C-alpha cells in the first residue's frame, strides 16, 4: 500500500494512493491524521485498509502532506554512498571509520511539494537525495538478520543542508535542521511493495538538470547494518524516520548552491517523487 496524509476542504486525513486517486481510510483509522499511530497497529488493520474502496478523490484535487508529521526521531547517515565518499576524499574530507549518524530535528519535516526556505543567514543551501525508511515496530538490539522485519515502509527524502551551519559543530545538527529542510513523501510505500530496496534508481534534478543519479546498491552500510548499529545504542519506535545517505553530485563539490525560485525534484524508483520550490526568506 501507499499510505498518505492528504488535505481536502481544510481537513487532513489518512488515505491510500491507488493509481491517480487517494482513498479515504477514515472508516478504519478515524478522522485524524496521525500516521505514527496507524503504523503502530498496521499489521492488525492491514486487511481492513486494503478492503476500503471509498470515498476516493483525484490526487489533483487534494494536497499531499508529509506522510509522517509526528515522528519521534529523524536520523540520517553521512557519506554512505561509495561514489559520494570518493568525491568527499577528493574534496579533502576524510571518510569516517564508523557509521556517521546525525539528527535532523523533527521540526524540519516538510511536505512533498511545499517550499524549501532559503534563509537569510546563509546562501550555502545544498540538496541530498535520499532513500528513507520508517520504523514499524518498537525495537532494541536488533540483529542484522532480523532488521528488515522492523521496517514499515519507504519514502523519498531530501536531506536539505545549510553547509556552513553544518560545519560549525561536529554534530551537524544545526545545519541539517532548519525549518522546511526535511521534505519527505510523497507517501509511505509499505515494505511488501518494494522488493529489494537496495537496488532502486535514485535521481535528483534542479530546474530539470540532473545533479545526482545513482542506484541504492552503492550504499556502504546496508539498511540492515544501519538498524543493527542504531539499535545497539537506542530504542527505535514506530514512525521514526531513517535516511540512508546521499549519492555523489551534491552542490558543495562545485558550490553550485540552490537559489531562490529553483525547483528541486527527487525521484526514486517504485516510491514516486517529491518536488519543492526554493523560496527566499521574506
């Protein structure tokens, strides 16, 4: 299933995307829009959700919101594509010896088609196309062999970064967490529809010009490795968002930053696309 949060006539609800329509799931989940609460019970209600046939609305007639707006964590890993690590070395940045994790504060979460704000404090606005997955079960000390079983589904993500603010502190957190700098979506595709998530085409364009294009099979630390590593340290909860790293071609390499009025699009095979306009802070 493709689970979405959508707004129609001023109300935001949960639906499933079927073709070019979104089917309202309120009959099963109620009239709220808390995707995290649904994910916690997804195994129990999946059959009911799949059976719902209406009401349905054309995607063109609704506004899709971030699939999850109430995540407890938004974690991302750095330098996790081999080609990106190699370009980082050429740029004078050493590749870490261990998995490099950082927080994106959840207040950065943004809709799949909403504006990304270019703030006055910096012009170094960069993009990072990423495959993200969402945790579906409360889990700790997960073994690699069992790791994929705790995933509810996958999304497209843009790990938008303000580069000079990122490098002010070793944690990266500030430069990764500006409001609007975590667009996700366009919906949450459940894991059963994906097959091999580590063999998907991923592409990012700015104003139609390709900046990043790769396969997710270039990951250095695979998704199961990530979950095993993270859950050694912390408990992961349903709705937690994990971004898996970005391919080569980021703007910091040639300092070709995103500018006001440009449109950044991230597309991943089987998951759809998000598209965000860059809007200068007023």
